C-alpha cells in the first residue's frame, strides 16, 4: 500500500487553477447574455437526447420482451444467470454448463454491464433492464464527449459541439461489428459501447489529473470500470496515456501520476482481471486480421460519407491552429489540438499492431474515427470570443447536423425496432419456442446441437438457438463467448460437419465439409442427443442417415435424435489412455479429433511421475501417430449413476482405479473428491482415476481468485483510508525516495519493455496465413508457379491447422497440374486427401487425380478415381464431371 500512497502524493504537481470548468472568455458578458452559453448547451444536449429517442423508441425500450439481433440475444442468458444463480451464491463469475461444453462465465468476458442489469432488475423486469443497459453507451457518449472538452478547458461552444458531433459517429453505417457506433451496438457490442463512452470521459479526466493534479483516484476508479466494460477500451486508454510522458517537461511527475492511476485501477479490478490473465492458457485464441482490399472499401467502411464534413472541419481547424504558432513548441504540444490528434493516431497505431499482439485489430479503428470527427468540434474555438456568433453557430450546427445524420441513415431505425421488439415478435417465434418446449430439460440432460443456418434469422438472429439454456433449460454446444472454453475449436468443427453452410469463425483452425457420419461420432463424444435442422438439404440427408431419427417438427425446424449415445456426461474409458509428453497439446488434440481413434484418449500433463507411468502409456509428441494409437483394453464397461448441475458433477457406482472421462471442458478451477487429481484429456475434457466408489467434481476457487480478491480489497481499503486520514507525513519520505531511485528504475524498465515489444512485433509476432495465401494466389494467377509454391508451402509449414491450409495444399497441387506434371499432382492431391480428408476440396481433388491418371495413359486408375468421385459426391458438380468422363471412356 505504501507504493500507492507514495504515488498519490504526486509532489511537484501544478496546483489546480481556480474557477469553473468552463473558462470565461476574455470579455465576460454581463446581464442576460451570460446565460446564453449554458442555455445553449442544455438545448443542444436535450436535442441530442430527443433525436436518439426518436430512434430508440421508449415504447420498445420499456416493453417486456427479450432483446434479439446479432449477438445481443445470446447475452441475455448471461444477465439472467448472473442475477438468478451467481449473485445469490456470492459470485460474479462461475461455471455455466449451458454453452461451449461448459465454460467459466463472466471470467473471460466483462461483468460490469451485466451487474448493472442485475442491479436495475431489482426495480424493473430484467428484460427492460437489459435493454436500458444495451443502449446506455449510446446515450452516454454525447455527455462523455461534452465533459471531455470541458475537462480540456475548451471554451463555449466547443463542448456542446463535441457532444453534437458524436451523432455522425454513432449513426455511421460503414461497419456493424467494430464497436462504438449504433450498428455495432445492435450487433451485440454494447459492452464495448459503454466502455467506449467511459473511455472518452476518462481521457478528459486523465488530462486534468496530469495538468492540474486533480482527481487521480477518480481516474483510477473510472479506469477500473472501463476495464470491466471491455478489454479493447482499456487497452486504448492505457496506450493513450503515453501522451503525457513524452509531451511534458516534467516527465517524472507525470509518470508518477500515471503509475498511481494505473496501479490503483489494476488493484481495483484484480478480483476479475487477475484470474482472467492467469487462466488465458485455458481459453481459445481469437485474433483476426481485417484486410482492406481496395481504397473503395476503406472509404466505405473507415471513412463513410456521413463523416466527411466533420473530418474536413477538423482538418481545417488544425491547419488554423498550426498557423497561429502561439507559444513555444513544447507548450503547443500540450494543447488540446495535439491531444485529440494523438488519440486518433493511437487508434490507427493499435490497429496496425492489433493482430500481432493477439487481438482483433479492427476494434481500435472506432477511436480513429471518433477523434477525427471530434477535431471538427475543436474548430468552433474560432468564434469562442464572440458570444452571440458562437450561439448562432451552435444552433445552425445543431440543425444541420441533425438533418444530415437523419438523411444519411438507411437501416438503423428498422434494426433498432427489430432488436427491441424482441424474440416474441419475430416471424419464427412460434416454431422456435415450440422446439424449445419439446426439448425442455435441465443441465443434467444430454446436450442439443443445431445446424448453422440463415433460416434462424427468422427467429431474430442466426444465433437464436445459442439461447437454448434460456428457453429450454438444455445445454448446447455453441455460444457467444467463443474465447471462453478450450472446447470451442472442436465445437465449430462439429458445426461444419452437420451444417451445409458453416460459420467457421476461428481462422486458427481448419474445418470439415458436410459429413453426418463423422459428425455423429463427434456428437456422441460430446454427449449430444438431439440435432435441430433447418435447411432442406440437411433435413433430407438426416432422413436418409441411419444414425438419426426424426422426433419433432415445427415450421422449418426438424428435431432429430442421435442413436447409439450413452446420454451421460461421464463414461468409463475403454482403452488405456496415452499420456503425450511435450509438444503443442492444442495442435495434437485437434489432429487427434480429426484423424484419430476417439476411443483412445490422449492425456496432457506438465510432469510425468511414477503414478502417471502406471496409469498411462507415455509417448513423446514427436513419436505420436494419432492414426495408429496402441489399443490396450482397460476393463469391461460398467454402469454409472450421475447427477449434473451447473457447478457440480456427482458420480456413483464407480470402480476405483478405472479411469473416467468427464465430457465437460477442462478448467483449473475444477476440484475433485474421490480422486487425487483431474487430468486434461482430449479433446479438451477432464479425466479422473477414482479412488472411491463415489466421485464428486465441483467448480470452486483457486489461488488466482483469492489473490485477485485480496488485491481488490486492499485497493478499496486504501481509497477509504486516504479519504478519511491525511497521509502526507507518511508519503513525503517515500515520495522523495521514489524521485531519487524508483523513477530511474521505472524508466529503465519501460525502456527495456519498449525494446522487447519492438523486437516481438518485428521478429516474433504471429503472421496471418491469409497474407501468404493471397500472395500465392496472385502468383498463381500470373502463372509464376515457382513463387506460388513458395507461398503455399509457407502456409502448410507454418500454419498446418488454419482455415486456409487445405486451400493452400490444393493450389500447391494445381501448380503442378498447370505445369502438366501429372505425377507430382497426384502425389500432392493424395497428400491433401490423407492429411485433410474432411476438406471441402475432396471432390475436386479426386476428380483431378483421375484426370492426371488419364493424361498418363493409366485408364484403370483413372476409372477408379472417377468412380470414387461419382459415388462419394453424387450431388456435386465434380461428381457429374466424373460421370461424364466415365461415359466418354465407355465405362458404365
């Protein structure tokens, strides 16, 4: 605590200037005119709220329906689960069986918006509380922008104009998933929107804290709230604060203030943030590189027409400010103009390094857009000294901006209505709720899966059935928090096997073509009993498949039961598990899932002790062949009795010493009674060796949870103590020590950190496979096959499990095909079919192997491959081509 107290003193801070936030103009008016600025501000703010309410109609916001649309509908169950289960049990995060084969809910996502929903539900229905919080960030942003400019000491009418110019940002329709604007909020990023608004306010408070020495603790508390709203807004806020280190003469003083704010904020949110950081290895990485293919796309998405006038105004104002050349350079650098443009630059810089630090790069561009528009508000400084002209300009800007924004809006109003009218008003509500009623159950029942299909959009969102736990009480596999579970890659591989049009959301993994037979094997492994189909082709295939049986119909939905499953979450292992020593366990497990024997589980452990040598067969990762795993029967299967609840699994009738597979996602917070430990086992489940006839697994806390809670409690006690007791006598010696010794150490550490970050970004950071793939395709198109091979092989060697790997392998073979190297083409296509048998290019590969044999004059082999293509893919164009070739060859 002494470090925080030391930093709080902030010796040498500039004393706060007296006076209100809004600085008077050089000629302070008297009489009625002095009321014109505040009245104008109130008119502008009231007009903004009324304008927003004309879109977010109160009759919709206050209707008792469950919000839908994009990802939004899937978040409602989180709010309900928090209110009805977690909070009554004294938790903010915990385990949820409902999605993703079980996951740590609100540990890897942001709890503050859901806590607000739960709090509001005390005085209103949760359905309405949910709607209010989802729209909260949108309504707060104008007020936060207003306060941002007030905290920067901008004169009238700049703060009001800053609030007004949030409207073109909010209503831009160039993108609907980056965050901040209304379309993104409606798509489900309301946590980001709330964090974005609070970040704008924090940037103003941080500026005041550094330049005036006021409100550092307030800054820390708000920064912690931002972090609990969304991680991307937290990253931006921390990154943007670098401005105050490199633009002030008193670097040490500024650094001390920033350290105080950031350290205290970290402590305040450590109860949630520390477990999140330490448990990141038990999540699924989700990082994409957003590629802009041409300038038209950049203009359409990054700089839509609705922003043009305001960006132009900001550029003109900046040029005007630069021409003034008032004061020395270092004073000008601290001017709010430089601050606003630096913040815009931060958004752009984080976009360029986003993928390389393992995050979604596009989430930072909204800050670039926002501050480019905000610079336009700064231009009203031109007329700040002329009060009447300023009022007139503000009123004209208000009218013109409202007309401009309303004229440019095309789909936002209808989307708002669709979302907030709720599931209950959708076209497929009756069939949707009928299916849920038919499936009604508890987490104890086997899981339900559904085909990915745009048909579900008729129920409000393509992700409608992610809410099966809400509407039916049953668990499903997919879920909105796709980073929250180790099982996610396997779940979406299954989705690709049972869906005609799979979503394939994680680019780090390859997927399968439609394949119900293999899909059935994987569904049994995940204890799935029912499958919901919507597409006509899928329903037709399921009707013909012997593994499935039709159980229920309603509207476009057919519910099929999977035959041959155990309907249990625990199962005795039939064959001796194999412990894999070394290697990348996630890559090994995924390859096992695609190609291996699912009856022989692979165990992954950090160390191998004597008991592991007795329990498992140990194989080094380099020697492991998932296609040829040794089979050693353990014992005959025996009947178990299990009871599964949200955070506990009770198993009776256990035979001690015989391993049990628990078909629930692994997480370090699971504990066991009746066994000595829990092992991580393929695909991403748990395995125990019982020592008693009864085994109990339960989700609890571990040291990161306790340490994080202790740090948060310590920070809260510090704030309470510092607000009631003067600590200056204790702080001064520590502050002097920090100035003499601590500061140098911090500066050296930051220098090393910057060098290390630079080396990582340049040399070690992951690259996106699509870049190499696109280069290969470009070379292939211009018939530079040697260069194309080099790029395709780079994808195969460096990214052997990514989304594009089978495409790269196919194009590599086609390089040989275009060069008429028939033997090489055959070898390369056969390698593709052997290593990626699930590829969507399988029919095409088989057909081209037949063509190559035909060109080599080996007609028997050609007939064999054409027949294989025609039989295995009768409904694909390559199957028809194969039948044509067989007829030409005179083969029936």
